[in-house]
C-alpha cells in the first residue's frame, strides 16, 4: 500500500521585477492507494500558466519516491 500524509506543494514565482511570491497549489493531501487501485489527476494550464501542471509533477515525483522507498 502507498500512503501519503499531509503532502503540500508550493513554489516561488516572480510577481514583478524584484518581487517574488510564494504560491501554494496543494495543501494537506492525504491518501492511501492499495494494490490494484489507480489515482488519476487531471490538471489544466490556466490562461497558459503551468502552475497546476507543475503541482501535478511534484505530486507524481512524491508518489514515485514513496513507492521506491
């Protein structure tokens, strides 16, 4: 079984010439996947921005890391 507890995804992005802001796309995700179960995540780029897709990539990396441990 694969278990994730309290996974959060955030990153910094430029919000102007010299200012950066912290963006949280996923907060407090907890899930359990048993053998034979499938997790599907559907994300889209909003106005061409890749933020949700970036969060999905981080989530996929966390799941792979947990599975390989």
